[in-house]
C-alpha cells in the first residue's frame, strides 16, 4: 500500500505515512466536517517486457548478430539513397549547362 498523499510505500493497511500525518496534525479538521478520501487505486501493472538476463551466450550472440545485420542493411539503404540524390543533382546540373 502507498500513502494517498505522497505515494510513499507503507507497511500494512495504513492510509497515510507518518510524515504526512505529522503535517496534517498541524491543521486539524473540526469534528463536524465530513472528510471524503479518494478511492484507492491499485498500482498499474507494468506492461514492459521483462529482460531475460540469463540467456545462453549463443542466444545473446545470435541476437547481437541480427541487430548488426539490420544496422548494415539500413546503412546500405541510406548510402544508396544518398548516391541516387547526388546522381540526380549532377544530372540536373549537367542539363542546366
């Protein structure tokens, strides 16, 4: 459970942490005033993929090689696009002369 004011992790069924209770004691609420607490929300479950840290070295190496292969292909495509743009620019300049 967490403190509903500051979010600090709390043991047991407490609603506020000791620091927040001490702060609230400075400003007491009159007995005839109704105080409504917000509903307690459960912490969202992380949808993040868990990392598998204990993969065999062969699997780690395979994944690194796959990423490197993808990087090489991407770099080659970018380089070819660059060459095409330069060729088109040179052709345009040649036609203008």
